[in-house]
């Protein structure tokens, strides 16, 4: 049910509450006494940092490489596009994903580009432990890291042909024969040249190969650049 309220900051707004009537009214009274309107809340917290936390999750079977549950919390709303770009998912409270120890360097380089990032003590302690690893463990970690680097080199998102640059949906099929090819864009038939048909087929093949690599690396890939 929607309610018009006056927040504690004096601004008015509309909130939608669910649950039992008594629970809704208790929540409504709390909001009136304690909550700021969305704009005031945003202004009050605009300088809050993005906070990075890690929790040991387990290890890779066969190699023993540590795996961490990594969370990005705090003032993430202005940076959600950048955070999604490095493979994190929103759970309603924080952004999260699992990272191998050999990925932490790439992750840190990427996330620090966001700006105003605070590395929680849990993260700082893990990094300190990495620095104090025995030489044998460091060599193994370097090997893991080199393997991920090689996999990342194979992941290239193919550029769309000019025919698809308009954003129209294509069903991935080319119909006809030489001199009389056609495709369907947003459900409408479009005649294409032999060269355009070849471009579309090459794109489809490259896209499939890229998706195969991405599927293999799901939960592993760290994108090299962060954009808001």
C-alpha cells in the first residue's frame, strides 16, 4: 500500500509498504520520525566510501588455491555500472562474487579505479598474508595468475556488423542464396548483399566462440577496465 508522508527532513514523498496493517503503520511512524527523503539521504551520504570486504570461502579442489567471497558495499549506487562490469551481482544489500587468490591483483586494480574506495580490514589482512606467503606458494600463485592472463587474452567481444548497429534484434539466421540473401530484423525482412551475409556469419561464429570462453571463465574473468 502506498502512503504520502513527511520525512524527518521536512520533505514529502510517497512510500510503498507491505505486510500486516499494524506493521505498516509502525514502519510509517518510524519513517516520519527518523528517515530522510531520498534526495536528502543521497546528499548526506554522497561522500561515503565504497567498502570492499572478503571472507574465506574455500579452496580449489586439486590445487588448493584459496577462494574468497568478495563483497562491495557502502556508497555503491553511483558506481553500479562499473561494479557490474567486473562481474559482481547485487543481492539486495551488497554486490558480491567469488574470487580466486590469483585474481585479487586484477580485482584491486579494477575496483580502485572507481575512486573513494575503502579496503576493509578483512581485505587488508588477506593481502598481508599474501605478501608473507612462502616462496613456493608465491610461485604457485604466479602460475595461477599467468593461466588467468592467458584465458583473458582469448576473451574478445566481437564487433557487431554495421547492419546490427541500430540495435534491432536479429534471430541469428541468414536466408536465401548468393545474390538473394535476407535476414529478419525486429521481425521485418531485410534484403542483404553477399558481403553483408558473410559479415553476419563471421560475427555469429566469433560471438559463439566468445560466449564459449566466457562460459568457461564464468566467475573467473576480471574485465581490464572500469567504466561508470
